[in-house]
C-alpha cells in the first residue's frame, strides 16, 4: 500500500489500481466504492467502452448505499441529460442527498436545479 517513500497510495486504497476483473467482482459483490469506480470507468471509457447507461447503473447501485460521490455524479447525469433523459426532479433528489452529507459540489448543483424547477417540484 505504500511505496518506498512510506506514503499511502490513495489510488490503491480506492481500488483504482485493481485489475478490471477484480474491480468488477468487488462491484458486483456490492462494494459501493467499486461500484462508483465502475461508474467512472464506464462514463469515461477507461478500459471499457464508454457506456453512460451502464455508468448510471453503477452510480445508482452506489448511490442507493449512500455514496455521496455517486449521488452527485448520477444527479449530474440527470441534470445535464448526459446519457440519460433529463430529469430535474430526480437530479434534485440526488443532489439533496449528497449535499446532506456535506458534498459541496452537490450543494451548488442543488442550487442550480432549484432555480429551474417548478415551485411545486422544489418541495418534493
């Protein structure tokens, strides 16, 4: 986990140095960090074909377990309509969940969505 300098390898701790097969196995076993990382790989086409729908599925699995980064990324996909149909109400819900965990990006996203939502949808 640490190199010759004695520093902790954060990439390794996050599972980003795992082989694709190991990361996929961890994600399929329910590890939210691995699910988030698989979402990133699918969204960006890192070592796999770019597939936004598959990215959304992985982010959703991690978001359902309370992963704030996955909630933010999935919310952003719904907000922008990037690879998914644009859904401001769901983006709001995801941003709100991540913001409640202290994610500053999600707070800014929530503010942006609230500006666009119909007043009746803001309270949902």
